[in-house]
C-alpha cells in the first residue's frame, strides 16, 4: 500500500518538529510551517513518517493511503 503525507495547516502550530524528525520529506517555510517535498512516502521512510505523524503535538500531520489505480 502506498501512503502520502498530509498536513492540516489549520491545526498546525508551525513549530517544526516534523521537519526535524523527517527532513528528507519536510522542510519549513519562512513562518515555520511544513512544506512537503514529496507527498508520497517512499517505503524506506515509512517508519520515520509514521513516527513524525505520531509525535506531532497538534495531530496535524497524518499518513493517508493512496488508492490504487483501477480499483473501485
Ligand atoms: S509537528 Fe505538527 S504541529 Fe509541528 S509543525 Fe509539524 S505538522 Fe505542524
């Protein structure tokens, strides 16, 4: 199953913990809010991405399943 990262920018407090935990996929903008370099999470970073989502203090970062093409 492929997964992607998503950020709820309304809930996010912009302190940047996720970028410290997952710098391969998350950078911060000038105000400290996360920017996702790649939305799809490579399999090799799945564990780190799950940890970043779990540790987000505002529950603003989450992993979402990507639907497989051709499935209904
Ligand atoms: S850890 Fe969560 S609250 Fe903090 S910047 Fe990242 S998404 Fe926002």
